[in-house]
């Protein structure tokens, strides 16, 4: 199983980025997908998740209205559109796959990608 996240980079506050996570080696449409992030010196935290069909999504309060998670099962890819970025959004962003129901905790996920760094300058 491989989850490869990409799309991170340096952006000014108020700007946008779109992260992608390409999955291989697993039946993608059978897995809920999640995004987490980890800032320097802090624990990894939940950002957003999407159900297997893409019909339902869930967000951490601090990204509601700014971030949107989506997926394309035909392309085996999950996306995180990030708008109105803030310096406090600076972190390494990870995608993860969970068999079964939508999960919001780290322990609920079975597979993890390697992360992509997002840096938001003020």
C-alpha cells in the first residue's frame, strides 16, 4: 500500500493550495480517507475526512469554511483544497486511509502517506 501526498509549498497568508494524495495497492473505494497535519513541536491532528463514496465529509472546527476535502475514486486520489490560509496552518500534511466508517482519530487509520509540507508566510 502506498499513499503519496503532494502539492505542498510556500504560500502567503490568504492564499490557496490544493493537496493531492494518490493511493495504490488497496481497493481505494473501500476506504475512507483523511487528512491530518503536524506542526513543529505539536502532535498530529485531524483536519478533514471523507467517506468511501465521497457523499459525506467531516472537518475540524479550525478549517471549516476554508478547507474542502474531495475524492475521485476513478483516479484513486483524495484532495484537500485549502483557501484563506493562515500562518497557523503551517504544518506537514498527511493523508491516511481507514477501512470501514469515517474516522477522526489517528488510531482509526490503517495506512499513512509520507506527508507534504505547507508553509504559510505572514
